[in-house]
């Protein structure tokens, strides 16, 4: 790869790693798995970087979603999560940190109750702010399927006990 492409890739990693990590965590619900997904997506994108004309973020997102869907299709990957250890290296000091943690956990718990496809649609549509058409293209489905999947997922989230109890969702 050329120096220009390497420098471009380095800039991309520096600016997009945190947003990609947050997106991946929404998809899988686990910080460590999300870190692995982002790393895999970046590793798979690097060799093709010099050929990517246009929106590199779109390409990396697609690789990340495809890796997530592939892993989710596996019945068991021989990994058993240990006690969760919270990485707070990118957390910012806020007045009501406990409430933010509770809300985050409630959202991740509610997302865990969705199917893999529903989680992917919700994460792309509402976390990454993609249109129905962009989400459909990225997931390889019809726009109508994205609409109906998002509708079902949002209905489930509205009824999720963790969100209702935490005051995030509700009636």
C-alpha cells in the first residue's frame, strides 16, 4: 500500500474507532466482543483500502455487520464470557454517572432481547442514523423488510421491562 493510503487508513482508525466500537457494542451487547469485531473489520478492510473509492466508513460498517452476523449464526464459539470488566478509558466524567451506567445497561439488556436481524436494523437505523434504503443495502434486504423489522424491534423495546424499570422507555 502507498504511504498516502497508509496515512489515510491511520487517520480513519484514529477518528472512527470509538464510534465503530459503540456501534459494535450495540450490535453484540458486549464490550470485549465489540472490540474484537472492530479489530476484525479494520483488519479485513486494510488490504483493500487503496481500492476503496468513496465512503470508507460505509465499507468498514458493512464488514463489521457481516462479521457480527456470521458470528451470531454460529451456535457456539467456545467462548464463555467471564465477569464483565468495565473499560472506562473512554468514559467522560459526568454529574450523574450512575444513572448513565444504569441507562446503558438497560438499553443493552433490552437490545439483547431482540433477534440478531432486529439488533442490526436498530443499530444501523438509530445509532448510525442510516436511512431505510442504506440499511437495506448494507444488510442485503428490501427496504420494506427493514421497515417491518424496525417496527417489530421498537415494539419489543417499548415493552422491555429493563427499559420501563429504568425510566428510559415507557408508555
